[in-house]
C-alpha cells in the first residue's frame, strides 16, 4: 500500500503542470427552488486576497442557490489541525475542509470519515475529472476512489530579496549546497540576516531537513525507509542533519526564530529584514499580507533547493505539495456541487491571477503571474516529486519529524539522535 501510494504521488503529480486549453470559463448556474441545505466549510486562507476570494465565491454560489447556506470557518493552520483532530475523534467532520492529501487523508478514509465522490467526478462522461490536469487528483484518492479534490499544487523553493543579494555582492543564485553556505556567509559579513524562519511552527524548518535528505539520499533512500527495507536512521538521513547543522551553526536566522510563527517568518522577509526564506508557492501572497512596508517583495527572486555534491538526488528533484478540499462523510450533493464550482476554470483563474496558488484545472494557468510561473517551471522540470514528509507519512511519524528537526534547530539533539528518533517512530507506526 505504502509503495503504491509513493509511486502514484511521486510520478503522476509531475504531470499536473502539463496544462492544455479548454473552452470558455463556466459560470455558476441559477438553481431551481429546493429544500434548505447548510454546508459547513473549513479553510485556512486567513489573508487577502484569498480570504476575500473564497468568501465572494461562496456568496455568489448562495445567490444562485437560495436554498443553500454556506457556513465558513476560517482557521490558522495550526489551529485548524488541532480543531480538526478534535472533531474527528468524535466522528464528526465538516462537509468540506482543507486537506494536503497523503497519509493523513488515507487515515481519514480508513476511519470512514470521508465521502467517496468518484461517481461525481465521472458523471457526464467524466467532465469534472477531465477538467483537472493529469495526475492532480492522485493525492486525494485511494484504491481508485476519490475523496477530495485539489485547488493548488506547487513546490517548496528558496525565495530571495534581489536587492539584499546585490548588497552582499552575490551575483548569481547558488547551484550547490557549498555555494549556498558561502552566500550565507557573504550575507552575514554584509550585516544582513540571511534567512527568515518560523520554527515556532516546526514544519517550516522541517522542509530544510527533508530537502537535504532528498538531495543526499535521493528517491531510493526514502523509498527504502518507507517500505521498511531501509531506515530513517540510515546514513543519508543522518547526513541530512549534519549538513543542516552546518547551516544552523552559522546562526543565519533572525532573532527569536525558535518562537516565531509562519506569519512572523513571512513578515520578516516581506519587510526586507532577511534575504531568504524556504517556502512554498503561497510565499509571495503571505509575504505581502504580513509585511508592513513590502520592501522584501518589491524585487523578489526564486531558486530551487541547491544540489548537494556527491548526493544521489538531482538538483531538479522537488519537495512540495498543494492544497485541496476533502469531502466529509455526511456532505450533501449540494456540498459536492459547491466544490465543483470552486474548482471551475473561472474560479481557478482567479486563484492564479491573485497569486493565491497554482491552478490545477486545465486552462486556468492563463492568469498566473511571474512569481507563480517560476514555481510552475521548477515543478515541471522535476523527474521526482516528494510530497511533504509530514503529510505523506502517517501523522505520528510526520509529527515526530517536525518535533525532532525542531530540536536540531534548538541545539537540543544531534543529527544522529534526530534520525534515530524518527526511525523509532517509523518502526512503531509503519508496521
């Protein structure tokens, strides 16, 4: 099961950005009078323009469907995870809610908490299914059945302030880890904080460790650890921690980074107080939304995570993922229809045009701005795609990775101890 899911996600999802033209955008159709229906929708888009976009889409849908009332709950990422866990323990789930797919979704499916929407995707000759880019639906499926749909897909990359790079005398983007560390030193020597990090939300730093593991061990190391023919304590994962510790020992982060949130991290970069941050496709929007003066977003650049010399992974391999909506077990046909509406070409084009995400529906890429085009191109070049470790793996293992890498940043564990702790969790939870 694990190997099948791994193959599906790491190969099919690369096809997401092979987009094609489609007919003119659909608009929400006026519905006949019907019984009153309430739809509960939880999402994590707390900032504009995405926050307002979602609300307008819901308002427009309710206007066209007077019998439908959509109750929106907006939660910050960590608060969402906590609240969702609580309601799921009681067996109740929202009709529509944020999902990253992966093992978390599979656990929800196995617990009987989600609705099978395969027939809805295949209705009318598969019109809804065919509207998505090839491979896009794989993250929200199990055993050929679909339990949700994506609305965004992308990659974690380094975002940088071109003005601060120039000030430090950095003339080109680093292609290797050695060059990257040298650039960090140049930035420090110029009196510039090299990296903004929000390690109070430990998944932000986890991306550095998982990317290094991907660069050093490649697909084979992760696949072996996943299938239990290898181990998360194998040399590639220990080496990932050692290379990350080299960076940590340079003290490249802003003051207070261990307690900083993801929004704090985005604000530090957005205000021009740090030269780089490792973040996903949502970065340009959240940088702008959380910063006061926008100095960090005025001249924005992006590069992929550098290759590690001697590593088995390629410099073009991508760690990333996306956002989607899972469908709760008791969701009405109206709730499914609303999600279908959210993911039509017109609304997906709005998402792309507002830098809120990278569309997954064919034909919607026309609205993409330059920032998102850079991420799209990085993703499209990848021969191997790795979904975020903390989403791909079982929740307890993913949580351990986040917690243990946080200890590395705090100087509370060695690279070997981190790898051994992750392996212990894998042994317990990936039997």
